[in-house]
C-alpha cells in the first residue's frame, strides 16, 4: 500500500521532526479511475486506426468496462483520502515538500542507474 502524505506528516510529528499540527484529510473522487473503482489504463491509448482494426465485440466489451482492472489507487472504492494541505502548518508543508522532493530525486537516480545497467 502506498504511503499517503498524511501518513508522512503524522510520522514526522510522532518522531518529533516537526511540531504538532492539524492533519486533516477529505474524501475525494479517485483521479485514476474517476470514481468507478476500475480502469483500462493498462491498455494505453488507441489511435483511431487501431480502434477501427478491433472487431465489434472487442469495442463493445471495452466500452462496457469488461476489460477494466481493479483500481490500485483506491482499492476499487472510487474514493481516496486526500490531505488538506491548507490546514498544515508552514513547517509541516515545507517538510512534506522536502520529503517528496527527496523521494523524487531518489527514484530518478535509481531509474537512471537501471537505464545505465547498474
């Protein structure tokens, strides 16, 4: 399961890396599946030519959601908890920004190393 931004802040508070502050989350519609609990994103996009090459049964099944996968982001519920960053203290907001920036840089470096064959 993914670590949420709220979990990152709560852990930092617990470990006394930042001062205690309000950590509020609101339920929002999942951005990946748009609330349906499933998606067909694993297929990528079809060009008009590729779509026209498919038979009628495939197109009908595709549009009906028959090939949709269970959404990983919301675990099929169609909703996710999202941190209300406006409620965070300036210190907590900066901590989260720095944390996420470090994570991004680490993943970018790991990806570059894999691409280089390391």
